[in-house]
């Protein structure tokens, strides 16, 4: 799931399985079982400084999170100094690349970025400083597509509107205060670990490996698709076990997505009319009330009664990796967050994607090009227009009834397994990382 699947921890598991290694991480309490399962990975408590004020309540949630993390980075050196053994390498998110640059340089510790998006989106972010330094006005208003060296043109329509409309506005600092400084710091990091694989992004990844995008970027290591970490793999939904193979449509737009009530009801109409069994997970952050009562109020008791034998609607966190691996799942309807895309690729589940914000359209482009699913471009970004139930029904029928798409999705699964299998491209990339760290005496 978008907020819960800890692919940074999956990376930690992959690396630690290759060598006993110490990692520093600030993770939510939900990851405690991960650390219990892997005692060789020592958990260090790193307190994030929160800010309380009028701006923190009104600004973008991602901006608030970025600010809190970067505001706390100065606490890292004392923590490192308190350890009985020196830290040899740091693996971090992109959003702290700039803040960590001075610390890692002064301590002689290499920093590796663990990318949480597609290579396609990473190419755009890495190239942003060049775009804004050359033609900042054109970036905002004067182009139909962006040409990044070594890659096919990137249409303006798939760039998040906030990047275009607000990058020079004091009310939104995502581009100017976070994307640009961190992108400018990329040449200072030791490498970028990417949760993707060569076959899945056959144009973008080779362009990075051949240094055609920018010559000063750090090495890119495509080590995906990452396997789920070894937590409880039970999906916890006995209803799925009673369904026939590849018959169920799984619908999940993530825990960070607040879809309007009108849009939610239209999707309900489409799912019911499609005639296919469905498992629909509504984001738990939409409301904070009793699950059953909320569903009655939002969807109507009659809808729940009519669909009780062929559909299941829940409003809580689910083990998405286990659900997608279940034999009954025949399709996945979601917003194309990268975690979900790579999980679907790993299991060969065809996707119907409706990008809502952020990197979703760039990820959807990867889904479409790889043959993993259907991207309905005329639905636009989330909230731009009301997608009627009839439209959703038609696209669901298209997804679930397309045998050719199912064959293509299974091919993606085969290629994903090859990539992380013995001698595969992703395994070889991970081995290169370990060899490089060993040469630097990091392990």
C-alpha cells in the first residue's frame, strides 16, 4: 500500500541478507514486527521535531512532513557519535539528500538514496534544476512537452499541476525548497537504489546507466521489484478464499487519498453494475468513525445489502502484497502509486489506473508501456471531473474481460522474477552495490 508498504525496509532486508549490516531509520510503530523478525538490523530512535503553528495546519501534508524531517537532520551527528561503532554507510530518502550532504561529507560516510518512485519520474526530478535554470518561464507556461536527454519527450499533461503552477509561489515550496535542492545534491551521493528493473523501464533505466540523462548523476542501481519483507503474509480476508481464480477486482486508492463522497458513490455504481466480484478498500483516513456505520452513510445500506454476496467493502489497512498474491485476484483498480505498481508487476495482476496526483501519471505511463494495464487518460487528475459510474463500469469490464492483457501481465511477472532471480539484472545490481561498499570498507 502507498503509505504502509515499507519498501525502504525491504531494501534493508535485501542488503542485510547479503551482509550483517547496521541501519539507522525512523519508522512508524507498524514496522516493529519487521525489526523483531530481523534482529541483525538495529533500530535507532531518531526523534522528528514537529512544528505547531497556523501554517502547519493549512499547508500540503507532504510539505509538512518534508519540513519536519529536514528540520531534524541536525540531530543525526550526535546520534551517530553516541554509537559504540562508527556508521559506515547511510541509506536515505531523496527528500533529505541536501540536508545530509554536509553531514555525510564531514563524517566521510557515503549516502545512498533509496528511490520510492519510477525511473521515469526520477528522470524528471533529476533534470528539474536544468529545466528551471535554462528556461524557468517556459517550464511554467511555454511548452507542450519536456525533452530530457536520452528519453522520449515527457508530455506536459503528466507533470503534476502544482509543479507547474506553484513552483515560483511562496505558498508552495515543494519544487523550489525540496525538489530542486535535493536534485542538485544528487551528484554528492554514492548511488541511487531504484525499486524497478531493466525490462520494466527499458528506455529510462539504460539512459541513466549510460549517463545520457546527465553525466554528473550518481550510479543507478535497479534492484526491484523488491520482495515483501517477512511479516505476517495472511491476507486476513476469508471471503477471498471462496472466490474463483482471477475473478475478483481489487480496488484500493491508498490511505492518503481523500476521494469526494460523490465520486466514491459513482465508483460504487460502476463496481456494482460491472457484475464482477470486488474487494474495495476505502482509505481509513477519510473518516474516523465506526467502520460499518461509515460505510452505510457513505455508500448506503441498500448498496451494501445488494452487493454482500459478490462484493466486500472495508475501511482499514490491509496486507496488499498478500491480497495481490491471492489466486482469486484478477485485476487491480488504483491510482498508480509506485509501491502498488511494483507489487502488481511482481504478481502479474493487470491494472486499471486512474492517476490522482504527484508521480502517478508518470508511473501510469510505465504501466501502459509495459503492457501491465490500462490508463484512462481522459479521466484527468483526481478531482478534475466527476467520473460517472457508467464510465467506471465500462473500464472495469474492459480490464477484467481482456485475456490478452492478462497474458501481458503474466509476462511482466515472469520478467520480474527473472530480474531478481539468480543472475538476473536486479540481483546483479544489488551485488554491485555490496561489492562497492566492501571496497569502501563499509561492510
